[in-house]
C-alpha cells in the first residue's frame, strides 16, 4: 500500500481539567479554575476523528497515560494523597491529548535509511507535560514496532523539544521526498520559548535527514509573546502549501525563498495582520487546523471558534471565493480542548506511512469509535472541579476509566508511566 497520511489523535483522558498550568498559553490561563467536562471533551475528540474518516483519511489514536502520574510523584518523594495542590494538578493533567506534541515524525522518503523516524518529545518546559514521554514512548514502540520505523527516545532534557507542533513538512505528495522545516524559539518576551534549536538539530540528525532539504527557522518573538507557544498556532503546512500568519516567523524572507527553491509548486497562503490580527488568529486557532488533501482537494478542518471570530470568518469566506489553495473548510467542535489551548491540529500527530505497517489496535473505523464512545459515556467523569483533583473517589474513577479503555482496545500491556 502506498504511503498515506494517518492522523493519530490523543484520546482525551478522564482527568481532563482546567488547572491553568501552561504559562504563555492564554486559553489555559483564561480558564484556570473552570469546571471541565471530561466526558463531553472525549466525545468531541471522537467526533473529530469521525470527520477525518468521512473525508477519506486513515485515522489512528493514542491512549492517555496513567493518571495520576504516580512514578513522577514518587520521584518527587510524594503521592497523590500527600502532594500539595500544585504537584497534584501536574500529576493529574490530561495534556497527552495534544498528540502534536508527542513526537516529531520524518516519513521514510526523507530519511537516508528509508525508515519512518519518530522522536518522542521531552516536553521539559512545563512540569505537567515533562512526565508524558515515558508512557508515550512505550506506546510509540508498540504502535510502530515494524522495522519500517525507527523510534527514538527523547533528546537530552537540557534542550526543550515539543514535537511536531514545531515541525512542518512540505512535499508534492506524502510518498515523495519532502522538505522538513524545524521551527524553534529564541525568546518569547514574558513567555518561555519551548522549542530549542539544539533539540531540532539533534532530531534532524537522528532522523538522517538530508541537510540540503532541512530548514531551521525561528518563530517570531512577537508571536510567542502574543500566545503562540507552539508554531502550529500560527502556521500549518500540507503538500506544497504553507498556510501562515504574516507574523509567524522572525525572518520570513529566507524561509520562503528556500521553500520556493526546494519544493516544486510551493505556494504560500499568508494571512495579513491587517486582515486577521494575531490576537484573533490565536483566539480562533485559524492555523491550528488540519490542512488535508482528499480527492485532490485541500480541506481545512478548523475549530468552530473560527466561524465565530468575525475577522477570521471574513478571511475564510474571501479565500474560498477567490478559489485559493484551500477549497473547503469543515468546522469541528473541540471546545473543551480549545479552552486549554488545544485545537484540531494539536489533538493529532501526523504520520505519513503505509497503514499496513502500523499495529492495527491503534487504527480506528466508525464501529470502533462507537465502542469507544460507549466506554467513555460509561466511565469518564462528567465534570471535574480543580479543587477535587485529589479526591480519592475521582482518582479511582480516572484509573478505572483508563483501564476500561485499554481493555476495549486490547492494549492493557501498555503500563509505563
Ligand atoms: O502545552 N495545554 C497545552 C496545549 C498544547 C497545544 N498543542 C499544540 N499547539 N500543538 C500546552 O500548553 C493546558 C494546561 C492546563 O491544564 O492548564 C495545556 O497543557
């Protein structure tokens, strides 16, 4: 089978909550202390997967790691019953749902050894995300156990790495050699720059990429300071198209020149600040959309917040009317995730590979999604208030819910974390 794009969405875990843990993520700060709805959140995530399937895409999933993160708490000399509120919230986070941060992926046609490479992200900048990688690595090793893949551990934690959220690939087709763009941050003003260039360079070497087809580009400080804590909040690529905000990059001209030189048919779809101010782009997550090609046509799978933000709605309408590169826009409701700063693109890790080489337990069809929806409807808490995160009844409900999900997927053998 030829190489296809597979979107692996992180199932939204039963402990999904709004503890306001991510400095620089404006939605997370805005909603700190709000009551979350884990069951509705996870069902929204499944519905997004159904939209992908209906468009003809191959769809996969990742399961949430164990919560509370007992191994991490133990390394800190405590337990969920004894930890202070801040540590407990860090240990109960459901942030692994944002699978775009799980790993960086280089498809086989880009690598000198002809394998599809994945490097699990160390996510070292935010404490609540820094303990995601061991369980994610275990899962990647299972899902991509075939020798078509090379799965790497995290780069050393001296260098922050946030995975595919800061990585774009442009290629005429998924199965052809592409140009990989690694976007890093230098400074974010008051906010941390989470992706370090040393981490990006290490990944490019580990993935055996051709240096002449690998580009490193800095994110603009302005974008990070405005709340673009990951590049995928202000830019997304698909095929030969880069869809980006005018202020996404620190030094745009050399990046665009390099893409015109290296990518046949390269097209830049740029949104001007005058049309969509950075603040609107970040609030609506226009760029945190899945940009996909099906039936030879490019579709943007965007959050409903784009429809509700006047400048963005106007831009979309004008672009569609102009017969631009994006021919169709599908809106998805992932409001529970959006309220923590995670849009449709955050929720998925793109892996271009032959689906036959992936462990089928990580792939879904509509019937499997129906079965998972029943498990979620039965086991996932309806609501979580942040001050109840250490409630023993909630802790055991969260643990039982995950076990029921793993049973339904025949994945009980994953336990690391
Ligand atoms: O790392 N939010 C995530 C959102 C990640 C979005 N991913 C991409 N852009 N690809 C983050 O900031 C919420 C934290 C909390 O629970 O308050 C959080 O971790």
